[in-house]
C-alpha cells in the first residue's frame, strides 16, 4: 500500500554554518551535491566522493556587504553615577513612551543568514501540513487496532474467525502509513551543524553554565519601557520609571532547529522570544510563522548592575544596597512636608540588553546581579573565541554534526495503542432482550384468590343492627332473653369477613362529647330530614357526639351511626 496522503515531502538535509572573514555561509546537501549560500553568492558543487573530481557552478552573483563591528560591553560593577529606577507593573493600553521593543521580525535577519531563514520557514510550513496528516493517520491506526482486537477476543472470535487475517492486514497497513507520516515529520527538522573548533565549543559550554545559573534567579523580568522621571515634580528619588513583566528562561529542545545541546530561550513579553544557539540568535514571531536569524557577531550584549528602588517585595537573592525616601529632596533627604513619609529599600539588580543595528532592542533585569554579569562575561568570551577562529582560518574540529547523531525513531511520535476489551455486548444485549420477553407474559398472569376467602365489597352505608328501626319493640322481654329461648336451633355459620380491595379502612372519628337521648331519636344517613332513617335510638341512651353541623349532630357509640337533630338530645 502506497503513501496514502500523497503529499510531496521535501527532505531537509543537514546544514553547516561556516564562519569566515567575509561573513557566514550556509552549506546544505549530501556528499557529492552541495549548495553553498553566502556573501559571494550561491554555488552548486557536484562531484564524485573519493575521486577528487568536482564541478562548481555559480547560481547567483555575489552581493556587496559591509560588516560593522558590534562591541560587547560588560560592566563588572555599577555605573560611575548610578541612577536608581522606579518600577511600575501596571499594564498600559496605549503604546508606551520610551518602549523597549525590537523591530518587526521580517527586518531583523542578518544578510548572511537569509538562506538558512528560508529553509527554516519552509520546514515550519511543511511540518504544519504534516501534523494534520499525522492526526488522521493516528485515528485510522486506532480504529484498525480496535477492530482487530475485538475480533481476536471472545465472543466475536467464535463468530468472525475468518475475518481476523483481513483485520490484521488492515491494521498493519494503517501502522505503516502512520510511521511514514511520522518519518516525514522527522525529516522536516533542520539539523544545523555549527562549524566551530574545540576552543570555541569550550567557550559555548561556559555560556550554557552561565545560562543555567541565570535561570535559577528568584526573579527575572522583561523590561518593556523606561521613562525619565521629573524628580522636582514627583519628589521621587528615582531617575527613571520602568515597566517590567516577569518572564522565564529555559532550554529549548523541541524547536525546528536541532543543534547539540539545544538553545537557550529568553521569553519576551512584548515580542518574539529570543532563542540563542551557538553562532546565531533566532527570534520567533508569535503572530506568524516568520523567523529572524541574527549572526552572533552582529549582536551587542550589555550587562551591568543597576540600583533599583523596589516598591514590591525584595527577592530573596537580591542585595539591598541602601534605602530611599518615598518623598525626597534632590539630595536624597526626606521631604519634611509629608508627615506619612517612609523609606523604600534599594536593591542591586543585574541588567542584560541585546542590541543590533538591524533593530533588535531588548532589556531584562535579574534579581541576582552576579548571575547576570557572569552570563554577559561568558557571551563576551564566546564571541571573542568566534572572532579568533575566523581570523585563524583553521579547520574546525567540533562535536559531531546533529545530522550524524542517532536518528529519532518515528514510532516515538505515535501514541500508545489503547487496551480493547471483547465485544461482550454481542451476547449481553440478546440475553437482556430474551429475559424481558420471558418475564413479560409471566408478569401478566393473575393468581386466583383462595376459595376460603370470598370476595366482598364494603358498602358505604353502615350496617343496620335493628331489623325494624321505625317500629321499636314494646315487649317487656329483653332481646337477650328471647335469644336464649331457642337453644335447640343449630348455630348459624359465621359470616365471611369482608375484604376491601379498593381502599384502606378510614380512621375512626374523634369523639367530641357525650350526650343523652331525651326522646326516641331517628338516626339518618345525612343531616337532612328527608334523608333515609338508619335506626331509632331509645330514650335515655347515652351516645357519643362525633361532629356538629348546624342543628344536626353526628352520633354513635364507638363508631358513628348517622345524623340526628339537636332537639332530641341533652347534655
């Protein structure tokens, strides 16, 4: 299976930077075919390695260049007339007066490094395109892996065993395509070989140590503006007011440029970050993919100590060298007109400035002055070694070229394959449906009631205990005596207990008071003379009152019988 993305991938070979009196030249290619881009123009060299036979063809005419020396100024102590500065951290919505900011990235590149800049920009553009291809290839690889693993495990293995070989071939093809895209991304990385001798490499090692020490300072700020202070009007001891932003320092290993040991990054609060490599500085535009490459010999680095009136907390590694009054006179004495005047500590910070004639202008403050001065001293020693190597014109015997080192493994760019479980839903879902089908008819069956418990419905009308409620008996024989007069009659079978299936039994009503019937009283179903008569209560019977509604009273014994008129009862 071929390269599925069909993208024409341009391989970026190793690049060698050659330093000479005429400037920096860039050599790119492989043995037998090299292109050299430098101040004398572009040349193509073709030849047979090992035979001494070669052919040189000029691709472009040389351009006139004039290199102006850029001195490196390192002050090991504070200036002769130190002028303390006053910090301010408030963000400014408008462009600041006295802003410290480099020019546009497009105008900063040294003329000798234009060829290398074009290679880097082309590599960045190609890598961005390949990243989208890698995302798609990784997704296809993950899908093919999941399909293969599910079919290799129970229960799909029993059902789709014949399709496993085809799924394995699909995964292997997806794996191969992902590795091709990853290898293309690795080939996009530019491998820069710096043509330096041992002494110059030793000087660069000192720069690396000084940078590591500088990155361990408690505070490191990017100074984005500096404005002169009218001391007479503000009554301040500071000569300048600056705007500063905390930034970080770190070693860069993941950039598009691969060099031994990586580069050293100074983060920039108001522009592109500054990446220092052995021989050149690279500035990345945050708003676009453009780059600027500055020859180290065009770069001026200034480091010195500065006295700083610190309104905020003094960093733990900073040295306090004095105090200043918040409101002071020109001679530093306190202004007596201010009753709430107080003293502010003066800290000694280290300042680092990067400058070029093409427009680089950046300033940084470090809380530990000694670390900043040591870094500037190491940069100065490295630039001196670089100039000495150019003048001596000796062949460089530096460390192995970046392109000759161990190659990256394309598989390292691919994520780990996920753990895939078997397709148990293949049997779980049918089993669940079968259970629902089997349980459904069984749940609709109605179990018959036992024969010994007949069904009955409770009538809403209370049962009548007296057979003829309208005609009370006048016989003097009590009812209980008559019940005992017929002992030979067989006992009636007990009536079945009524069972209510519609609603639970109502709670017993609450007894309000006790009253006595003063004459035979008809008990009716509702509080109305036209309602049906349920029973007759004999005179003198004590009854319980459960409820009163107008001139009607609901009476009974332990349970309510019905309603009667209040005129038939007495307390």
